C-alpha cells in the first residue's frame, strides 16, 4: 500500500464519518461509558455475539453452520463498583473556574528555574495514569485515589493506534474518549501534562504507532524526517491537536504542557524530525503553550533528544537509584538560563515485567526517600506510574535486546505502582509516598479511600465448543488472501492476534524438515492428510518461536494426497522501544521444506475482539457462543484435552446487583491463550511461563445474572476444564521444573 492509496482511503473514511454524524444524533460523549453484557440463553440452536459496538442500536449477526442462528440479546446495566465503600474525597482545585471572562488571565510559565501558575510558584507533584489502561467507569475512582496520594498533576500518553486502528477510522469513544478523561481531570482539580507522541513507548504495541504504518510500501522510516512518515503524522495531529486546544490551561482547561516525541535521545538521531514536530505543534497550539521533551539524564541522550532552538523545555528521567541532583544540574545545560526547573518527568515507582520473569517489585521506603530528596529542594517529580492499569486486548508491548532476544510484556501493567492494578491503596508504597508528599503539599490531602471490594465467584466449568482450525473453514473466502509467498500480518490487514498460513507439500518416506528463518512471534505447526482415516484431522507437530527459531521435524505420514501444512502465527506484541521498533508480524521470510522454498500460500485472518474494536463479522466468536450445554462438575473432562487450539466456554452467575464487584480469573493448570468475559478481551494468559497467573476482570465488564467466559486455549488446557474466579491477583506462576517439562512436551524440534 502506497501513501497515495492510504490518503485516498483515509479521506474516504473521513467523509463517511462526517456524513454519519449528520445522519445520527450521538449521545453526549461525556456521559458514562457502558458495556453491553450479552447473556447466552439456554435455548437450543441459538447463539449470541460477544459484544455490541453500538450502545444504542441492536446488533444483528447472521452466520451459517448446519442451520441459520440469529439472536440479539441485551443486558443494559448500571455498573456497581463498590464505590459506596469509598469515602467522598474533596477536590482541591488550583484553578480559577468562576467566570469565563477570567480565563484570559490564566497563565502557566517557566521563569527563574521554577514553574509558575497564575503568578504563583508551583511544585509539580504528579503521576502517570493512562486512560487507555483503565475502563472509563473507573477513571474517577483512580483519579480520586491519586488525589488522596497528594498529586496535583496527571501525565498521560496519547496512543495513536488506539484512536486510528485503521486508516481514517477515528475512535474517540469509550476507553478512547480522551476529551472526557481530560475534562474529568480538570473537574477534580488536576493539572495535566499531555504526552502527544506520535511515538510514546509506554510498553504499548509499537510504541503507540498504528500497525498499518508497517504495511506501507516503500517502508516508512519511523521517527525520522521521512516525508511520507511526516505526512501521516501531520494528518494525525490535524485531528488530535485541535481537540487539545480548548483544554489548554490558558483557555480554561487543565493542560499546562504538551510533550513531543518521547525519549528520542535514547535511539534517535534526526533533529530535523524533532524541529518539525515542534513547529507543527506550535502551529496548532500557539506560541504560549509550553512544549517539552523527556530524555534520559545523561549528556549523550540529552544532546540527541533536546531541541533548544525551538524553546522546548527539556525534562529528564533516570533510575530511581541515582542521585537526582547531579542529573538536574546537567538538565540546566540543555535549557535556556532561568528556564530549567528541576523535573524528573518519569520518577519510577516500579518497573515493567515480561513473561518468564519474576514480577518486578521495588522497595517502598527507598522509593519514598529518593522522592523526598527531590521535593525537599523544591524539585518536581511525576511518578511513573501512579497507577499502571491493564494491557487489555492485544495492545501489550515487547522489548528486544538483540537479534535473538524477544520479550513480550505481561497483561498486567500493575508496575508495582502505589495504586495497584485493581485500584488498591492499602499497601506500603502508597503509604510511604503519601507520607513524603504530605510534608510538601501546598494543600491538605484528602482522606484515603478504602480498597474497592473484590469477589471470588467460584469455580467455572468450561465446555469445549470447537477446534479453532475447524471454525476457520467458515471464514468468508473474500477475507482469505492467496500469494506465492507468505505475507506479513500487516500486509493482509490482520493487525493483531493471529493469522493462519496454509500450504501443501508431498509426503516423503523419511519425513520432512521445516525451517522458517523469520517468524514473528510464535508459530504452532499442524499437518493433515485428507485421505487418512481420521478425516484429515490436523495433527500438532510442534512450535517455532522467534527467540529460538529451531528447525522442526515433520513426521513421516503415509498420505496418498498432498499433506496440508497449517502454521498458526501469533502476534505477541510489537516492540515498543529501541532500534528494532519496525516490528512486522507473521511470517517474514520464505518457508523452507527440506531446504527448498515452499510456495502457494493462503493467509486466513482470525477475527477476534480487541480493546477498541469488534470485527464486523466474527464467525469464530459467534460459534463459541452457540448452544451451551450445562457441564457437570463430575463428568470425565480429560477426554477433551488436546494440544490443538480450541474454544472453551463457561458461565457463572451473579445473583444480586450489589454483588457485582471486581474479580480475577485464575488460569493455573492451563497453558497459554486469550480470554473474553462478556465479550471484553481481558488479555493473554500464560501460567506455564509466568509470573502472572490471574487476569483482572473489572466490575464494569460484569453484570448481575449470567456472565460468559470464552477461552481460546492454544496448547494445553486444564485436564478438568475448570477455571476459578478469585478475589486477588497472583504473580507466583513461575517456570518450575514441572512447567518446564510441560513446555518441552509441547514442542518437537530437531
């Protein structure tokens, strides 16, 4: 796809959106976002789709499997979160909201190496809280907890890929309703530091860039002054930044500063790109808005990532174990005289965790003591994170240290932050940080709220619905792409999740050797022979992983016809930081069979719900929700165990509205997969690898009555086909000897 073709698609989509707005009356976007809770009825031959995209109109889904199934089920509900257990927190606003004619007097500036708000010095005590990692129903709850910690400022990224998942498809509703989030920050008395990107890092897929950028040919040079790349950035900011203007501090809003790019000095070397972003931002936001950059606190990184010529404030970040004040002295060298208030723009309260690692934890008292070193000398700091939240859907990022090491982030973004993933504040780190902040706060701190109530709803018995490879046969042929050689996921329009590659080869007496030089990230290999007695049932052979990339022996098969080869490739999350950020997914090389290239491929997309989008047609999920039979706790479930990917469905009931609370689903005893609750993609689980055992399920996803869990298990289901709804997180699943043995048994490599 060329940039010109992309332009045509984008403008066509924009025109359609504008026409749609004229035809429909939309609800006020500031109103509370609600999920549909679609309940599966115990009625034969009926099915229900997982999730409805439109809150106001009924969704009709039609598909064929032996017969026509059609049903539309609603369950509107007002979420009950346990807010009643939290005391009402007063707002201590530093803003003057009284009269419109006073707005013009509002001013935020830097002078005498200090921040000044309306002529008064301001010490920024802030925290990162990302609206896209928290359900909208919980935004206020988490912000009030940040207020109780003593913060006066919220810093948040803007992920381009969340807001434009497809070229020209703009999403600013639900969890992507950034304007409502910023207005809520303002209402609660917070200032805001907005991190507008276009690159954000954030342990978020592709550092916030839309994956469709990787499908453009010739390939874009991300984070450079490549004209084709800059054209797309300009187009995006033409949408985003005008939304920001009314929310600037000088215009009566909460935004005091806008960041351009992020930690560019760590890997970038194109100052022309940064200058262009600064010019572009000022063109939209005006000359009075303070722009800022954040770079690591070393001379080399600040030199590469600072743009002093454009009067852009340079802030720093550095490891918490470092002495902050030498870094602040260095910061002064990269700002104009008198324009360098000491600011640690990412004061790390914890750290990220990859699959296979021990959960990251940092000492509460030590973290608080370093923060005090900053605040005691009138320095400013932004806690990264004050509340981490969750990588719902497929948006988790990944890291890569060299050619062979790939590390995907876990679903939880708890970050060992003072406000935990589920909002808990009754912990040592919250108390230690609050004690320090209280001593330097200009206003009394609100009382600390109680933890939100959590409930374990008990054991959930699952029923295997169907193998994934059987269901894909129902995917429309118009969605299947055929090519001489394998194509990347981005090239066929499958940006997240899974893509199935299918080809054929002739059998050999002594078996075959399969080799894929470049697979991103994990390919499960199956073969089938249509002439065999089992009717061509696919047989699992093994798994080829990006980080090991071994050859795989295909077993000897006496097959009269050609053997079908299935490669189910999973995108585990795109790299979000470093020199390897251009991270296409899928099979990115030729596939070799006995050292000869295998040609003639079909690419079949696997449509699954993501955080901010639901596929237009989703026969896979529809069938998973079809007729459900009650599962006895005593039945022999072991016969269902298989290494072939399959959908499993279970239900649990919440009897009373006032018992709808947060919960966690434990996947101990399972292998690896994706889970959906009432249609909402709660993320990936991988207890065999660890450390995360349980996935967080916020109360707004649930409803009273029946709740449906759909699990796509990829390799090793629990022998009894049970999962558990529990009332606490668990990060103790580790790569024990028994788990290592199970992993080895799932891969046959030579």
